[in-house]
């Protein structure tokens, strides 16, 4: 499996695609709920070559199934907000340290992206791009 740093270090679309396919294959092999879903859809995982071909697990499954890709003990469970009487979605985390690393890396990515977006917004290439 990829390290968290590998996920956020992709420099090209091809690298990102290869990373996504690697994660997909890991999840398809190690997450029984996802494996069953893919089998039900009659998808051959060896034929998935592009991120656009990866089937998304329906969000409703997070309300009705325990979604995990390993047998480790759950350290924390995040639940969606919900109105009274509704079943909430659950996101189970088996490695809080790994989760924190991923969160920190993704925040660094967002900080970089927002810095670029702000700079681009305040330094338009031509005057027609100025937003008021």
C-alpha cells in the first residue's frame, strides 16, 4: 500500500491516476463490502485502468455497512450529522496516527492551492479577468 506522502506527491495526471488505481486495487482486495459491491456490479478489477472507471461505493453503504479495509480495532468513528430519527453515516478509523498524517498533508495541499488561487485572483493575466 502507498504511504500517505505518496498520495500527495503526484506531479502529473498520470502519476495521480496510477496512485488512484493502486488505492482502488488495495480497497477492492481488502475491503469486503467494496469487494462484494464490485462483484455484484460484475466488474473485473484488472480491467480498471483510469480513475474515471473506478466505481464509487454508494454513500448509503456508510449508513448500512461497516466499511473497513483491515481487521484492526477501530480507534475512532466519525458520524455524519443527521436530523432526528435518521440513520447517520459512519466512517471508522483504525489508525488515528495515519489519519492525522493524511489530514496534515491534505491541509498543506489546500494551503498551497489557496495561496495560488489568491495570488492568481489578485494578479490577473489580463484586465478582463479582474473580479469585482
